């Protein structure tokens, strides 16, 4: 099937058809990678049934175990480590302080997808900040669907590469699989740690984000001088 759009030149159509060939190969490569991921052998068993702190608006903090983050009937659990606070000692009282703008933008997008995701998989957002600060920040952002837990009382972040040796937080995404009574690590966004080509960022979750993928569809692309902010305009944080 050949397509054309109003006013396009023969030069444009030839270049677009060449690009389409590359896009088809990218689609095939994406399918090959996804299939290879599904065929991974069993990962390591989790070393502990980590105990997190959970709370909803207006409720007291309560403990919740990693195993309890799997909803009934779900064998997959996606855990995103939110950089909040970003570095040791960054524990100021204001909700905005210490929150990573890029993480917040990613979670803005995940909040909208959470109801759809919950039909097949479980998901939780983990941060080292006290649960009260995390819930307060979520209310400020308008997040209504994300399950938020604090890891400040366990070693989850350090164990699953979401914290540096110095204690700084890292934006790691981990996936766990439950089979019978065993919970094993399945996959992680290890591109965060892989060498990047010159001029590239890690893009360890970049293929998941509508924001950056939509920028990629424009002539300007992702750009080199724009970054997500907690807010835009005169009150940009």
C-alpha cells in the first residue's frame, strides 16, 4: 500500500519511504527484544519480603510487604524507584523540595495509565522519603491511581540498584515475577548503567514515556536544552 499526503514532493515521498523501511525494522527489533525478554531464565529470588510503609490521604502509616504489593490474580509486579529525596540529607519539609522533576514527569504519565495497567499487572512507586512526604507530594501533583510506598526502613533501594553507594537515589525500574510462593527478580532498566553513545542519555525508561517519544516525532526532536520541571512558567521549581 502506497500513501501520499497533500502537497508532498517526490523527494519527500522517497525519503519517507526509506524512513518507513527503517521504522518497520525498528518494529521488528522491538518485537525480537520483547520476545527475548520473555524468555529470560528465572532471576534471583528476592532476599527478603521487604516491609515498606504505606498510607493513603488522611490515614496513618501502615506496613506492607513486597509480597502484598501483588494484587490477587497477578504474577507480575512493576516497581519504579522515584528519586525523592534525590540525595542524602535532602529531607526538607516542603513537598516539592528534593523531588526529581524527570521522575515526577514520568509518574504523571504513569498515573494516567495505572487503571489500564492494573487489569494485568501490579505496580508500585517506591521512594526513600517518609510516607507522609510522599503522599503529600502525590496530592500536590494530582496523582490518584498510583500505589505509593516508602522504603526508608528497608534496603530495597540499595539491593535493587536504585541507590548509589553514597546514598543518592536512582530512577530504577524493576519487575518481579511470582510463581507459587516464590518471588523472583525478572527484569530491570539496566540501560541506566550501560555506556551511552556520545550525545545520548541512558533512555532506560525512555521507550516507555509518551513525552519523549512524541518529541521524537517532531523535526526538533528531543532537543538538548530542555528538561522536565515540576512546574512551568514564573513559578518553575
